[in-house]
C-alpha cells in the first residue's frame, strides 16, 4: 500500500466519507489516480467504494489482515514499546489476536522469564525466539486469514489460567466507550482473557476511535490502562477518567 493510499484511509476514517474530487485536490493528482486507489483499497476491504467517493468499510466485516498489518504500522510500534515497558520480567501475560498485539510481542521477546498464554499463533512464533519465555498455546480452530485461534476449545483453555496482565487489541472503540469487534467467537475468548487477568492493558491506535463493528466486547470500564498514539477526544478522555482508566499517549 502506497503512502498516498494510507493517507486516503486515514482521511476516510476521520471523516466517514470523502469525495474523489476532494481527494484529488488534497493530493494534487488526477481523479483517475484517486479512483484507482479507491478501487484497490475496496478490493482489499479497507474502504467501501461509493459513486463519487469512498466511505468506511462495513461494520460486519473487518479489514483484511494483510492490510491491517501495514495500516498505522509506526503508531502500533510506538504503542508496543510503551506496553512492553509496563510489563516487568517474570510476569504472566495473556496476549490475544491482532496486529497491534503482535507488535507488542516483538517488544516483549526482549524480556526474560515471561509466561505467556496466547490464542495467536503469530505471537507464539515471535516469542519462541527467546528460550527464556514460556509459551502456552491455546487449542481451537485456526483462522487462516490471521492465524488466530477461536472456538469452544480455545475458551476452555483460557479459563484455566489467571495472569498478572493481559494485552488485548480491539477493532473499534465507540463514542460511548463500547469496545467493538467483528468475530463473535473471538470476542468470547477476549472476554475470558479480561475476566482472568489482574491488569487489563488495551493497545489501540487512533484509527480505532469512532470505528464501528457489530459485536460488543465490553466497555472501556472493563480495562485498567489504554495505550494509544494520539490524545483521544475530550469526551473520550472524560469517559476514561470517570471509569478510572489510566491513559498512556
């Protein structure tokens, strides 16, 4: 994905809908160039193409994993550094499915003595590079698109543990503080992870705020600390403060 295309996605996420004419003017390219960009992003499931412009993708289906890997990549890496600093050596940690949590794993691999329980095959592979980290891998149904594990077997496995921390990602954070995602089975596992963790750390870049998804995981009141890359809106900061959520920007 080109830098211009990433910027187009950011504008659509911020505004909800952007016209081809406005995008062409903003980027100083022809409307035909913008149409090609939008067609490509639509095929990737990142945006929805409309007559004369582009809007947000469906709340019923997430952006493709390959696209999510490179969206806000620098922001996710910065968030991961801060999350890893919060977790001391020798701690026990749940890590769930998501591209942001995978970035956190790339930072945590530098720490010794961790015990990590995960339903993310990518996380397990990343952490396996450090022989001083003990990894417990959940069973269940593997999702081919992102190597996440979900289902009844995953849920039962997760319920057997109680950890010092959990690191979770999310697809969307509603204006009212609701935590939203796309896969019902994944959400059930995430709920169990939250329930069985002493400290809940949510890692979410700025693009997740105001983004809609059809399955409700919970509310920001269910988490202890939020790590993000941009100061949220005043109303969101107020919700976080009211619920005692520590904000790391």
